[in-house]
């Protein structure tokens, strides 16, 4: 049985975990929600590196053989350094500029992400490699993480918060919008309601799950058939983690 460690600043990484469970339903998982320090978006790279290092150490002590950093901001700040430093396979996540650029009909793509992700070198490299034939407009999803951490996903209040950051992208003509934070897919119903059915939202979670399977196979990490073993850890109050985990499990049934 592979032991897979997954971490995020909070419950957002469960959007990635949901896709991983579809591909690898029978493994041992340890999910770490760092909600005591959530959100990461405005924190310094140095702070994030220290937090991610500490969390990965906890996951490794519990037997994790491979790590998924299910957080765009943490990937941008810490993934490269900690791969080299800790010597464990680490899967990260980044905004899906490449598929968005291919799918856009208007030639304008929007990116919703945290300030930390939008300011990261990995994001700017992806823009330079894949965004030369499109116009990219960006917005921080102000208040999005807090909505998800409070499990306020589809209220009128949530819709109003989402509209403030989403509408400027729509006004610029974006017809394809990249979700650059793993919390944001939990607000997709509100986003689609505001944007209408003609606007496409891209969530890279499925691609991360497929990449995880590829790396497990490349590293010959043993897989297992049987019941999954899932441990949930929270650095702060666990209520949101339990509630959102129940949501992703019930959605698959």
C-alpha cells in the first residue's frame, strides 16, 4: 500500500484529493490542513517554505512515501527547494495556462489566483511559454479562501464576494478562466452562475492526480487493492476539514 501525503493551507487541497481518489481509491492517505496559518496567499515565501518543510516532515514521520502539495501558493514558494532538500518525490500544482490558451475562443483568458501564486516565478514562466498568443488578465480571488474555510459555498454572500473578483475578468472578454487556487473549485457553482454557460473554467486537479499516478509508477511505489486508509490532520480547528471532506466523499457516491 502506498502512503501518500497531501497538504494544503486549508481545505482547498481536498479538491485535488477528490480527483486523486478517483484514480487511486485504495491507498493510504494522510491529509494535512494547515488552517491555523491559512491563507498562505499574502505570506512571505520564507514563511511558507518553513511551514511546508515542517508539514512534510510530519507526513514523512507518519510514513508518507510521496507528497502532493495541493496548494498553488505553496508549490510556487517551496516545491523546488524542498524536493532537493528532503529527497522525497513531491508533486506540485500550478495554474493551467497551457490548456486555457488552447481552448480560448476570444483570445482572452482569465486567471484567478492568490497574490503569492501570481507573483511566483513558476507562474511567470508558464505565462511566457504558453501565453504569447493570448491576452491574460489576472485577479486575486479576494475573500475566496475565507469563504471555503468557513464552508460558505453557495450563499448570496458567497456569490457577491465571488462576483467582485470574477466580473472584471468577464468584462475584459475572458471566455476561459483558470482556477489558480485549490480552494476556488469549491465556489464553481457561484462562478458559473455569474459567468454563464459559455465561459469555461479550468481546474488542474485531474491533471495533478494523473501526474501522481505516473510518478508512483516511475518510482515503483507499491500500490494496493483494498479499503482506503485516510487520516485527516488539522493544525487548527478541524470542523471545516471534516465538513468539506464529507462533501467530496458524498459527491462521489
